[in-house]
């Protein structure tokens, strides 16, 4: 398809040339343009891509030319304006005297837009030329018409924001596409962190979306994990909140283990198989917790589930004489191990400073401890089976 546009019929920046008028009296369809810098075009509701009608003798010439230009843009999108840039702006390194083409800066001055916008169209054409879709700049002359690609191919080459060309911008654009949104929206947010902060501070929904995104990012960013942990540790309110939520998570985990594994730890540290009644109660409480909405507080539900299950575990131990005996024995060994470890830390290796270290209370407490240990030994000896 050959696009023919009268240069005199399109003044101003390319985005300014997009139609925005409502349907006219002669039945032309209403059209709507997306924001100027996005590079998107919404085609009118007319059917087909028919070429402009040649029977326009009853229509004003200016109107006919506008309709023709509109049809070209509807069929080719941004390529029509990229062609204007490609055939009028001289490539870098080409001396001004060798061609009637002008610099991108001068072209932007004549167009009434920024040089950056002109260069976005220039680069889109350059990339398409490398792919063989359009001719290279060097062989184009001002006013030359060439076959243009369909409008669907335009967005694959046009970058609406200069930041998208950087490595950071490309990563943001790729993430936006994966989320199913236009890259220009994500890039706009990334370029305005102050605006993002204001939205998070003012709007709970935005804050929740930011929190969810931050959690997703934390899974793949160890540095950010460390920085966030440091910030939490240095903020008293956050430390308390984290401790509270950790306790809630531990209690829910305790109940969930009973449901999923059918086992539980007793107060003394034994791991036992849970009876059916206990498991059913744990499953009932866990289902109530899992059904809570994201915004609901799980703390009270977790506390009730934990207390109920703990009480049932204690009843299970008391109801079984053999299990109760093993529980007492396990508890005794656990206490003995802790006491032994603590006593081993009471060393008096530095005898030279013992005179300065000594206090009557130290000796008294050790003697009381010796008496208590002696009593325990005597009781255990009395319970020992007779020697053969």
C-alpha cells in the first residue's frame, strides 16, 4: 500500500494530527485518540480498509484532503508520520550541504514539538528498516512516497517514552507486558516516584497493591530483603507488630501440623500420634482461619485454636497412663539437661581473683543447691529396683 499525504495538510506534531471531532453531518464516524505520547491509535468504527473514494466533487477540497489523510493514518498508524521524519530528517553524520534534509532539532522547531519526540519516530523507522519493513533513510528524499507497513506493526517499533530504551526501562516494559498492561503506564509510574509515594500514602488500595508487589520482589531480591529487615528491626512499632504476627503464625502452624501430619508435640517435647477427635477439632479451627478475608485479623482465631488444641493434647496425655509416665520422664530429663548446662557455666577457673569474687550469698546458694540435688538423688535411689 502506498501512503500519500499532502505535507501542507498536516501541521504540528504527529500526535496533534490525530482526529478528535465527533461525527459530522455527512456521516463520518467519530474517532477517539489515546493520549498523545502513548503511540496507540483507536481505529474508527467503519468497516473495512477501503481506499478513499475518488468521487468527491461535491466535497470541499480541504475536507476531502483531511478525510484522505485520516484514512492513511487509520490504515498505517504512526508509520505515516514516521515517513515524514524519515524522508525529511538527515541521518547522523550526513553533512547539511549534501541534502535538502534538515536536522531533527530543526524539524522539531518547524513542527512545534520536542526533538525527543521526533527522534522516537526516527528510531522506530530505523529499527523497522533494519528488519526490512521500510527503506533506509539514505535512499529516501523529501516528499517521496513508499509502501508502509500495517498499523499493527507500529507498536513493535515505536517507544513512546525515552526511558523505555534503557535497560531499566526495558525491564519495566517487560514486566508490564507480563502483567497485561501497557508499558507506557508502568514507565510513567517509574519516572514519578514522588507521585507513587503520594498515592500510597493517601490511598489504602494503592498501599495494598504496593505491599503485594514488594512481597513478590522480596522473593527474588536478597539485597532488598536485608534492607527491609534492617528497617523493621530499627522501628519499634514494626518490631512489635512482627513479633505479634510471628506468634500468630507459629500458633497456626502448630494447628496445621496436626491436621496435615496427624502428629503433635506434647508440652514435654514428645511427638505423638493424635487421636481422631483432636485432629477433627484442629481441622475445624483451621478451616475457620483459612476462610478469613485478607483484611481480617487472624490473631484471636489463632489463639482460640491453639488453646483448644493444647488443652486436648493435655487431656490425651492424662488419659493414657503409659503416655503420662513417659511425659513425666521426658520432662524430668529435659529439666535435668537444662540445669546441667547452666551449672557447667558456673566455673571458678580464675582462682587468683577468688578472694575479690567471694560473697557469702554465693556459698549459701550453692549449699542450698547441693542439698536439693542430694534430696533428688536420695529419692531416686529409694525408687531404684533392688540390686541382685
